[in-house]
């Protein structure tokens, strides 16, 4: 497996983990009181936008040549870190 494909596979696995965390947040929001539910729903929407952006970047990366993918990797790494940090923040803020 080349570096590009290994990177994409690892990024997709991390994205899948983030999606699972979003599902947990949604389940939590469904059980919360109205005020907390609104705040949690806003946070979830923010996380979904970050996730969607990352999915688009990964899709774009898949279409690039082996030589060009390295230029896109840094932006994807930044987006991945941003999503991971936002999920961790949401988890800590809304944990029971």
C-alpha cells in the first residue's frame, strides 16, 4: 500500500470514530432538557460541518496523483485535528 492510500485509510478510520461520537452526542441531546438540548444541538451542527468539510477534502485527495497528494495532506491534518478537538470539547462539556 502506498503512502497516499495508507493515509486516506487512516483518515477515514478517524472520521468514522468522529461520526460515532456525533451519534453519541445526538443520543445525549435527545435525553436533555430543552436549554441543554439547544446548546448540544448547535454544537452537533458545528461538528457536522467540520466533518463534512473533512469528507470533501478526503474525496478531493483521492482524485489527486501520488505526487500532488502531499500538498493537500497538511490541510487535511489541520481539519482532522480541529474536528478531533471539537469532539473532545463537546464530549467534556456534555458529559453527565
